[in-house]
C-alpha cells in the first residue's frame, strides 16, 4: 500500500510559502518542509508554520545553504524513516498546479515502481530562455539514458519511490543544486527505475523569486551532461540489454 509524503525544499521563498503550505494541507499527506539554510528573515515565518501545522508538517533545518539536491535528499531520508513509501517533491514558490496532486498520486499508485514526473504545460508567463534551456537539458538526458521516453527532465513536481531512490542517493553523485532534478532522473533510469510522465500546468509568478544563477548553474549543468555522457558510454550495453529483456 502506498504511503505518500510531501517534500518541499525551501530557500528564501518567504513570500510564497504560506500559500504553498495552505494549498498542500487540504490533501492530507504528511509533509517535510526542508529549509536549505535560508536567510534569518525567514526563520520566524518557518517557525510559525511549523508550530501551527505540527499535526502534519515537520520542519527540517539545514544550517547552511548547500543546494536543492541536498535539501530534497534530506527530505527523502526523513520521509522514508517515517514509513513513507513514496515522496512527492513540490517547489516552494507556488509555480506548480497543486490541483494535479490527486492525479499524480493516482498515477504513482498505478505505477508503484516508477518515478512519476510532471511535464510542464506553460502559459505566457514562462520566459523563452527557460523553455529553451529545458529543451536542451531534456535532449541531453534522452541521450544519456538512451531513451526518448523522458518528456521533461527539469520539472520539480515528481513522485519518487523511496526505497530505490534512498539507496541511489546514498551512493552520492546526484548533484546538489540546479543539476539535481535531471541528474537523479538519469541515474534512476540507469538503475532500471521506469519513468512515467504527467502533463501539468506550471506558472511563473510575476513577483516570483528565482535562485537560478545564469553562469554558475549553466556551467554546473553543462559539466553534469558531460559526466553523464561518459557514464552512459560504459553503461550502454547494460541499458540496452535491460530494454530488450523488458
């Protein structure tokens, strides 16, 4: 039986987090809000949320900012230790369509061994640079997984099966910052974890806060693609053999 928990990585999204938590509460899932070393101004807000929502929400505090990947993996470990079988990762800034939670949960229930990942359906608020960047990353993820089934590699709206994902994360190498979402997807496919997609609306708030650093994160993502490409080369026979067997 699937037991789903919510993982919300947080870094200086103090203007959106109350609305995000209120929107998540109605679905009745336990939640781990992971503060990735946010500035001091966020502390009282997070403490108030944790105190008011203590029946279903647990606040995890990281003393310094180490990146989204580190925060999400900390949430995976906490949810798994609490008995959850699956974790739904949700961004803190409110860009995801929370009304899709029942649909992604149902899809995960029907595909319990798979990662179920959102495929963004953008409106006019999405910057063209973001769309182009996503297409490039998804192109390379398809190469590095030898699969055309990956429809989007960067969406942070995903359900993960915790048992294999916690093992994968424990080995390291999943990326700590903006490269985390595509890298863990590639490594999961290498481990034989299937991927299922769900189209979902994504909106970029007018006053939203982005922590994407153009040069730093593009360099990290480019280096990730390079590492994964060479990792794929020696894994290619195994990946193709597994595909033939399935």
